[in-house]
């Protein structure tokens, strides 16, 4: 991973005042930045739903019941990741470091994915160097889909906005089967190579086998529907999870409004870190109670990137303050309704498939 040097700009003063105002808000209201009673309720709710739907699935009486509860289980596990795993990875789901680590490990490993790899690289790479190729772990090196202007433009990329939605359906399956497994051999589909400690390799293999055991083998052995039915449910579940996951996260950083800054040869990025976050993230329906409850604040991505030490359960309260400080310092906050963010994402794919170096659009706020 290439380490970069940031430089002061008007984002520096903006961020300083934002932190000061937030300190005053939490102190004046006598509340902690970590999760509160609402978060504790969500922890019991989502883990409870995971257990409930697994119990209903493993006791299904008909194939239709089995498919229904299997997909509801997959959805519940994904919402657990959005609402619990993510905050816990940043140490803000609850106050206790021990319980944050346990919640993160439990909710992530049980999906068959490695918590160490995701947590370390999410916090130390993606959050620090958002959208910068060679520094942000989440920048893909996928020959089928061109997402940065440093990647070669091929003739078939002109159609990528048409075929990419079908590739998106394979996202979580690729993550589970190949993305982390190939990292064992020091190979990655990212633009950054990843090395995994030996003890994490053991955990990675164990939990993938455990996941296959309780999501495929156990249902196939205990239920009378056959291996074909179980495998089809497994695939449909991953298609659904992939579509939701990419639909939630892809529109935030892959948009024709956001930037993909390039440092100079000496690793200088001529902007501040707060400015980088505001230039590389699109928020949608950031004031929505429904989205905050279901997506765990992922729809308020710029807010989260600047303030990862604050639980998403506080976002709706601090959002007006955030907007106010942005306006005061002339910082553009790119927030829009979801349909506009989704349209921007597909325009981005189309432009990246036709132009060698498309320029991001200037954001103009529209009422919604």
C-alpha cells in the first residue's frame, strides 16, 4: 500500500470546527459517541432474527418455506453486518473493546469471511485513502470492469454499464470463494497485494468450512428436499445479498460526481484528508430514519468516513450540525435521493467505458 502525504486546505479548518462542535454536542447532552440503548436493541434484534430464521429454515416443511426462510436468513445476516459488524469494527457499537471485538468477529466470521482481513484493510486503507488507486484496498483491478482512468480502456468496456449488473450478482460469492482464499497465495483482485498472518489463514479456512457446513451440508442432511434445492437456495441467497450490498455501497464511491485523486511521484496528495473524504463520497437519503435503521448509516457515507468514531445511531441527530458546518466553510456535501445516486453510478460506468479520462461532474444541490 502506498502511503501518502496530505496538505492543509479549507477542509482542515472545516474538520477542526466539526470536531469541536461535535465535542460540545456530546458533552452538552451527556451522551457517549458509542452505541446507546437503540444500538443494544438492534444487537438483540438482528442476532435474534438470525437465530429465528435459521431455526425456521432448518425446520421447513415445504420447499417454498425453505426458500423463504433461507433468503430471510441471508437478508437478516446482511443487515446484522450493516448495523452491528461495521460499528463494532470501528469500536463504536458498544463502549467495551472486548465486546466490540467479539461482536465484530462473531457477526463477520459466521458469514464465512475473515474479520481480520476486512477490518484491518477497511480501517487502515479504505478509510485513510478513499478512492486512491494503489492505496485504497477497495479499488478493484478487474479487467472486465474499468473503474479508474489508469486502467486500460478496452473495446468491450463500452458495454460495461449493461453487463456489470450481472457481474454484481456474483460479488458476495466471489468474496466468499475466491477473494480471501487467493490472498493466502499473496494474490488479490484488488490493486493492493495482501498478506495474511498464518493464524488468520487457519481461521479463514475453518470459518469458510463452518459456513458451508451450516448453510449447505446441515440443511441437505436434515431436510428432505435434496442437495439441488439447498444449493439453489445458497446461490439465490448470494445473488440477493450481492445485489443489495453493491446497491448500497457501490453508489457511494463509484459515481460520476466523485473524484479519484492521484498523488504525485513523491506521494503528495495536494488536499487535506477531510477534503478527500468529501470529494470521494456520495450520501443518499442521509436523513432517512428507515435507511439509518436498515443500512446502519451506510447511506451517510461521507459523514461516516469523517467520523468513524461515532456510532451510526447518532447520525440523524448530528446531520443538521454537519450540514451547517459544511455550508459555513464552503464545503460541498454531495447528498441526494437514492435514485439519483444510482443513476450517477451507471453514468459513471458508461463514461469509464467510453472515455479515457472522464472528469467528475460538478455537484449541484437539488431539493428532494
